[in-house]
């Protein structure tokens, strides 16, 4: 059974939306973030997964984009997250 989690949803500059889902330990990343401009990515922090909105695509160590586009097939998203977890 899955544990309930608090999903964070935030409106960013320009009215864009982002949402973050914290992940359990051992899942390859502290959280997943969906940004309607940039799609799905991993987060480097469970506490502040969305981070500051600079208007540009977040980059850096620990950030991995998991699929192209903003609405990938769930299998693609899960497979990409599994690959990130295997790299850790």
C-alpha cells in the first residue's frame, strides 16, 4: 500500500503551473516535478522540490528530465526514473 504524500502545486511567473510529488527513499530522487513549460524532471530537494522560478529550464547536478514533452506515457516516465535510480 502506498503512503499518502503531500503534493505541492504552485503557480509560477507568467501563470505557469508546477507540481511536485515527494518520493520515498530509494526511488532515485527526492521528488518528481512537473512543470507545464518543461515537463517532468527529478528534484534535488524533498523540502523545496520546485525551487525558485527563474523563467528558464532548471539544470544542474541531480536534475534529470525524464521524457520529452509535458505529457509522456506513464511507462516512459517510470522507465526513465528507474534509469536515474540505477545511476545513483
